[in-house]
C-alpha cells in the first residue's frame, strides 16, 4: 500500500495515535504515580480528540440553524460527537479527581509516590 | 401499564437510596443501613417482576423520555438482561443484609459513605445491563468503575495503592471501549445497539470494524479480569474491606462478561467476525491459560482472600472459554457460570469476612480448626467450596458440564481436557483448606475463647447462598430451558440445530 496516500489527509488521526502512545508510555513506564496519572489524562484526551476530529467538516459552521444557510446538513458540524465528548470530559475529570484523592491518601500513609520506594515500604508492612 | 416502565423503575430505588442514605445518615448514622436495605428490597422486587414480565410477554424496549430509538437512548431488556439484573439484585440484597454489622466493625465511621457508594455502583452495573445504547453503556461503565475504586480504596492499609493501580488499568479499559464505540459510530453513524447490529453485516470485512471489535474485547477484558488482563485483581480484592470484596467480586466481573457476550454475539455477530479474524479462538486460549494459571497461583497463596481472588481469575476464565467457543451449549455454560460463580464467590467472600471479623486475620493459619467454632458459617463455606470444585449436585458441576459439551460441539479437545482436569487444581486448594478447617487443632496464639459464630445477620446470607447453590444445581435444567436457552441469539441456535445438534 502507498504509505504517502495513507498518511496524507489523515494527519489529525496520526497525531491522535501519537498521543495515545505517549499516554500509554507514561502509564506503563513512568515510575511516579502522578506521572502515570498524567499519562492517563493524555490517553483520554487523545480519544476525545479522535471523536472531535471526526466531527469536523471543512467550511462548516456551528450546528445552530441559520436562515441564510438553510437546511443543508453539509454546512453544519456534526453536534453528536461534541455532545458525547462533553460527557466523556466530565467522566475524565471525575476519574482524575478520584485518582488524586487516592494519591493524597497514599502520600499521607507512605510519604512517597515513587513506585520503587513505595514497593519497599509496602513490603515492610507485611 | 406499570410493566412497560419496569426497566427504568428498577433503577429508581437505587437512585433514591444513593441520595437518601447520606441525607438520612447525616443526622443518624444508624439509619443508613435500613435505608439501603429498603431501596435494595424494592429493586429486588422490581427485578423479579421484570424477569416474569419478560418471560411472559417478551422483550421490553423502553424509550427514555419518549425519544424514538436511533435518536434517543433506549433501554433494551430481553431475557438475558432481565436474568443478569436479577442476579445482581439477589447478590446485592444478601450482601447488604450481611453488611449491617460487618461494615460497622471493619471500617467504623464509614457506613454512610459505604452504602451510598455501593448503591451508585449498583446503578452503574444495572445500567450497563439494561441500556441499549453504546455510549450510555460507557457512562454506566465509568459510574460503576469509579464507585468501585472508591469502595476498594477503603479497607486495609495498602488498599489505596491497589485501588490506584486498578484505576489506571480500568481507565485504559474504559478508554479502549470508548475508542471501539468511536469506530462503530464513524462507520454506522448510530449509537443504538440494535441499529448498529442491523448495519453490521455489511461491515464485517471493514478493517475499522474489526479493530473496534478487538478494542472492545480488550476494554471489557480488562474490567472482566480475563487473563492476562487480570493483574489489578488480586491486590484490589485482597486489600479492600471484606464486604466490598463480597459485592464487587461476584458482580462486577460478571456484568463485564455479560456486556462482552452482548457486544460480540448481538451487536458484532461473532460468526461473521470469525470468518475474518480468529477472535473467538484467541479468547478461548486466553481463557484456558487463565484457568490453569489462576488455579496454580491460588494454590500458592497463604492468605484466604488472595487465594479466592486468584480463583476468581480462574473462574472468570471459564466464562471466557465459553464466550470464545461460541457454540450454543458453550454459551449456556458461560451464562450459567455467570450465575453460579456469582453465588459461590459471594458465599466464600462473605465467610472470609466473618473469619476476619472474629479472628482479625484472613491468613490460612487463622482457619485452623475453625469449623468447630463456627459450624453454621462453615457449613455454607463447605457447600460453596464443593461447588467451586464442581461436585454434583452443586451448581458448579453443571456449568462446567455445559462447557465440556460446548467444547465437544466444536471438537475442541483442549477445552474438554482443561475444564475436566482444572477441577483437580481447584480441589487442591479447597480440600487443603477444608482439611485445615475441620481437622487441625486451633492455634494456641489465637484467643480461642473469643471465637464463635458472628451475629445472625452475617450467618443467614451465607446459609441462604449455600442453599441456593444446591437448589440452582438441582433445578439447573429449569433455568437453562426457560431462561438461558431462549435468551441466546436466534441465528446462532438455528445454525447449530441445522448442523445436527
């Protein structure tokens, strides 16, 4: 398959994939819990971008009925992915909130958020 | 008249309870428990009524707020969803009866939060089962996950660390699911499951469609703890409070299994996917590996809760085997195991909770000779352990029996061998524990005089569950014939009945 033809015109999707990989890398490879959480946020952000990019149309306007434009659907953005992503953003904020609350408790109990140090202290607990 | 609104009515007592528990509990903490109990009793009644109505008059399709299906959110209740909702309601009811005195002792001062968050989790889980909308399912998915993290974070000293790890993995799972929904939406322009299912046949060759199916399997597999995506489970179950484990372990993974079946067999169409990618075989092999690895890890544990957590990994893997095989009998086995394993694991975790309350530990040492001090509790435990091993006439035998038959339908000998012999591995850790419970002398260090039966509210659910295990085993034929078999996708059963089964 022609790689150039595959990529051209799909730049935004390519960037979403890059963001997904950055997020995954942060979650899996970083040893600090806060960095893991940031990786998770990037991962969620990439998916939100994926939806929004799909809803985008060149030359279209906000999905509010305009008398001058008429009822032509091509002239309006697709509002559904935007609506869905508003919900997804709320979910992502809630997840981050719960995660930060957990991190505060962990830090109070063990005084660290570095995975290596934490594992050592967890072992001492047994 | 009321019957048409049952899908939404099932959720309403839980919503009311989740709000009322903190409102009432603020003035009098002791009122939180009866409020939660009442709201669950209402849900249980409605869930029972819903199953009866669906059995009599067929699928209920409820339009939320009156919007027509492809545009608005639809609640879709067929036999399968009504069945799973009833399982959730029964398990939740028994755990809440038990929780009254258990929570007060184990996590003092947190009763109000515990009951309220638990009810929110049940809203999420019931919503996942009832909804007929892909994005709505994601929202309920996250509602149940977020409250699950909160429940798991309260308990042992290490609980928050385990909960945080689970949060990261769980969010990856939910995001994968959301990505899968995104692909489906791009391809079909619809989020309604039935609508997407009617468009799916034209798409089965499309690579984006296949990727979305794989993303769904990964996302739901993470929440279901299907091997090798189970890594969050042992720690999370071990360090959470016993009551939280007793409600999360039986219900959460089973609901995810249900959603996986719903997606693969009702939305994507497994046999069409199978012609392009070997998704079913991959799930089967993951399941078989999970059965063996989970059982072996369970044998190696020194803590009862951890042992049961690994055994959960193995038991969920059985469900995975059934889903992957995809023959009608294998699916019957998987769905029967959803119900059976929910009841057995709930019983076993409730007993470990009682042991923790009476002895202050769940290490296997603390089970020495305890069968004579808590005879009724351990009567229940013994029945559940036998069910886990799969000894007839307990229900555990029959789900494995159907799985073996399902394997034979497809000539999958590996499944037959693993399912038959994994009973031995399960027996290895349960019989060892039973020997400890009934024959070993009690440890001198433990205050032997103080150990006795826990309060009746903590014994009764265990005994009820044990009785259910036997009854479900004896009457499994009725359950399979009247609920599970009619709930299977019609196309699948027809294809196999033509082939001569």
